């Protein structure tokens, strides 16, 4: 029989319909609570996310903490930024006009050619990109072809809920100030990441990990925490991140420890919210909730009580009747 309207269609590819996503992690200390939603990079293309629990929590919160990321502060004026754009786009190309055929090992280039034909098609321009940029573009196109999409809907919905309840989101981005942006671009051009390890791991992820990515997307959409714990994540992003922060330009700019600074800044923001607010809400990548060395593990080591959704005996208290609506 056909499923009821709005229910999940558990197909071999991805689920569809209006789905709640996972429950919230609870971080608490001294009567103050931080509710955390874990997000994954890719969601089923055919799902719509609607979580009454998230709406209720944001309605009763005094702070909404944005995900950890990096904010660039360039020491230049508006026109200077405009002049930097052509140089920045040029920096994504290989040095000396080399192509991917020139810089990649032959077996890896053969794999690339096959996958490029399947997911991108005829695009000679991308052949001159640095491997790390070409790999990420291939990954983006492969996700789309596999019934997956990005997770921007989560951020947009949370921002809309914060606005609905009069909360100005707390910016948890680490500010990276580039005092000499032109020199930074030159440093990237001279000693940027070759990204070959990232490139190879991305090809592996596309070729072998897409079924697991779809399964993780399904598990997230339907709130299956146990499946999320068991399903392996594709850690190609970690390989690519390592390629960037270990490159010569990163050492020259003093940002080789950037991931640690981003983590420290988010943790400081979370602790401040817990200290000053009765209730707060935050978004974090799911691996930072599940991993033994993730952000929540760090908070637990600092004396906070951390509880997963399936460990909680009760849901967060519901606010007034009108508070559960999602715009």
C-alpha cells in the first residue's frame, strides 16, 4: 500500500517527505542547559526538515550559537577587495599553467577522467585547477547525482526561528585577520596545497562511500542515532583540511594551528552561553557530538554533563502553545 502523505519513503537511495531529524544533545551544569543539534554535510534531496523539538527549544532559549567556522578579516578597503578577486580566482589554478594530467599520478588521473566524464562532463577549464579544488567540485556534482544535497536548509530554518523569537544569533566564528591579503594570495600561489592526498581520498569517497553517505543521510533524517553511531563517516574532509593547514603558505601565514583555534573559540563561546543563560541552543557537525575527541567530549572533560538524545528520559519543556510553529 502507498504510504500516508508526509511519511518517510525508505527506498534504497534516500528517504523523502517531511522529517524531524535527530533529537538534541543536552549539555548542562548548575541548572543551565545548552541543547545541541548535530548536523551532517549531506541530506536527502527529497526531504524537508521540520523539528518541533528544535522550535520549542529555540522559543525558550536566550541564545542561539552558530556553527564553528572561520571569518576572514582583510586589512584593505572595499576597492582593494575588488582588486583581490581576480588574483584569488587565479590562485585556484596550478602553477606554471600545469594541468591535472601533469601533476597527478597516471592511475589517479585515469580515475579522475572516468569520474569527471560521469559527473561533470566536458569542462576543460577544470583541468587547470589545483587538485584540491577540482576534487571538491567533483564531489559536489557527485552528491547531486546521488540524490543528496547540502545542509543549508538547517541553518536557514534555525536563523528564521531565532528571528521569530527575537534572538540575535551568537557568532561563533573564529576571526582570522589577514594583514597583507595580496601577500597571502602570493604565498598561496607559491606554496599552496597540492592536495593530491585530498584528491585521492575524495575519489575514494565518491567511488566507495556514497552508499554509506546515503545511509547516514537517511539515519539523520529519521533520527536514528544508533545508526549514525555505527555508520562510518567519510573522513576525506579531514584529509583535505590537513592538506591546507600543513601547506607552506599556512605555515608562512601562521595558521597551521587554525583548527585548534576554531575549536577553542567555539568552546569559549559555548561556556559563556552556559554561564549567562538559563537555556541556549547550538548547531555542531555531527562528528563533534559523536567522536571521542569532539567538542562535546571536551565539554564533558571540563565538568559539564553531556547526554545524548537516546540517553534522556524526558523532552525539553514546551513553551507557550504558539511557540512550536515553524515559519
